[in-house]
C-alpha cells in the first residue's frame, strides 16, 4: 500500500514538474493565441494537483487532531480521578 502511494506521489510530482516546465515555456510564448489554451490548462492542472495534495494533508492533520482530542480527554478524566482520590486520602 505504501509503495503504491509512493509511486502515485512520485508520478504526481513528476507531472507537476513537467507542468511547471510547460508553464515556464509557455510564459515565453504567451502572446501567441495558440499557446494561451495550453498555458491555461497547464496552470489548471497544477492547481488541481496542489488542491489534491492539500486535501490529503488536511485530512491527515484532522485525524491527528482527533487523536489528540481523545488523548487529552482521557488525561483529563485520569486527572479528575486522581484529584478525587487525593481528596479521599486527605479526609482519612
């Protein structure tokens, strides 16, 4: 599974590099009407790829945040129990 993801990311990164190269090459010829469509499509593909990468990153961060919230709530419960236990011991 990880290998597939690495291969997918590698091919996406290669595509992004090629797209960025096309954008740079197109910038030099952007005054030609025939190159404008190519430039726009290349930039749209670049934005779409970045959007997908950001969505994956945000999803990962969201999962980590959920884990942190659960861990914090567990610790809060443990601390509350310890406080209650300390009060019981102080009364004795």
